[in-house]
C-alpha cells in the first residue's frame, strides 16, 4: 500500500506506459469487507473486458492484472479499507491507495492514468493550518479536509512558558492555571506581563512566515485571553476570525483538524464563489478561457492562477510540448486533457477546483483564470 502524496500523483501522471488501468471504488458505509470484495471483482471483470482489444498477448494481460487479482482473497486487506480505493496498473507497474474520500466506481483504460478523482486531496484550495497556543506547547498543524500533519517548526519557541522564565515568580502566578491552560490577568504590572507575551507572539509570528503559505487560512486554538493577545501580534494575512477556544493540549491533532475544518469550509466555499464570479468578469478579455486548446498550454507553462475542472468528465487528446499545441481526439486520444490541465496547474502553484459539471463557470468542462 503506497502513501498518497502530491509527488506520487505527479509520478502517476508522468507514467506513460500503455495500457494504463485506473480503477476506483467506493467502499460501503459502514464497512462491509464481503461487499467490497464482490464490488472489486465486478470492476476487475470490467477491466478485463476493456483489455480485450489490447495488443497485449494473453500472458501479458494476465501479468498486468495479477496485482489486482491477488487482492481478492486478501481478507486482511479488505478489513482495513478506508472510504475509497484507487488502483493503478500498467506493464510492470502497480500502485494501490486507500483514500480518505468517497470516489465513484470506475474503470478507465487509456494511455495514461486517470487521476481526476484524486485532485480534491491535493488541491491547495482545501489546505489550512491550525496554531495551538498553550502555556506548555506551541503546536502547528497542516491540514486538509481529510488529513492532518503536526509540524515541528524550527526557530519558534516551544511554549509560552519560555516567555515567562525570566519573569518574577509572583507575576507568573498572576497567570495561574497552567494545568488547564488558562490565563487570568489581575493586579499591578499586568500590562508589562501582557507586553512580554505579545513580544513572544511576535517571535512566533515571525517564525511562521517561513512555514505557512500566505494564501491558506490559519485557525487559532487556545484560551480567549491568549488568543486576543496573539491577534494583536499577528501579521499573517489569512487568520480566521473564528477560533477553537479552550486548552488545545486536551485535543488530539485529529480533533483540532475536525473543529478547524468546520471554521474554514465556509471560507473555502466563499473563495470558490468569488473565483467563479471573477471568471465571469474576465471571460472574453483574454485573461480567462474555457477552451482546452488555450488552457492546457497555459497550465503547462505556469500561467494559470485558478482552474475549475468538471468531475466525471473526460476529454481525450494529446498535447505536443514541442509545438505547444493540443489535439482533441475522443477516439484515439492518449490522455484526459482535463487531468493534464489540473495537475500542471497544481504543479505550478495554482488553485484547482474540482466541481460537478453543472458548477463549472461558463458551462463547459473547464474554466481557467490566467496569471498573465
């Protein structure tokens, strides 16, 4: 079982040995290993049928599908499934992924792997951060809708306690409650103490500049008094207005990710809507397009800022890097040009929105906003 990552997806798109089989399957909820096995057999049978016209010899077809066939009787494999399964097969090549998202059942055989169902897992529009602030620890989490990774940033003090170590003990006591992470200010000299915390948070803010991507939301987690001081020190441009209140030490990384996701999802939806409106304003100006003949070369050259791609659609064809030209050929095309445009946009730092076909601005299969 391979670990899903952007690099893995880029490697899949670059693999051009034919035939390339892409098999996606949704697992039942609640999990049912027997039902999953039966569904997988059906999809594998479909793959066999689609290989009938392949120039491969019978023994080559058998070898191509063997990694999939061995899974059918692997009971432990089916007991450990996630929401979705993706399997990619080519001559002397196989990759298997458990996916944290539901995917439509499908089998595609072409000259390249079909990766559009994976794009929501690697598209930057759903990436966000969580900053946990407590007396004991500073935590930085990089999250997506379905995943979380706790980072170990260098150059940032580990805890608020480090900012207090040179303060008089009696002043530290004024901010007691370390077990619960609570800070209560009272008495003379509290403003000086607050200034000390503020200066500490400025150091944290400065250190985060080398870690965070400035176009991803940041959600704070901590007690209200500390959060208010951090907001004064913050310079990060996309700090969320809402926060996870309470001591973050009591929450797992998964709990923080889940609660932060509820905060950022409306922000993502708003950004998507604004991008769709912007496309409408730019259409016809040369700064946006829904023609793959223009979109694919722009994606490869890094010109696309934002792209909408229709889920469940394929436009087969070829892209010639030498002539920078696109040939759309539904019958003899080598690859899905929508896949190519989306992956190259991500590779070059653009934002990809995978949406239902009726949600693509302009009514086509693709809509792109150009950087220049």
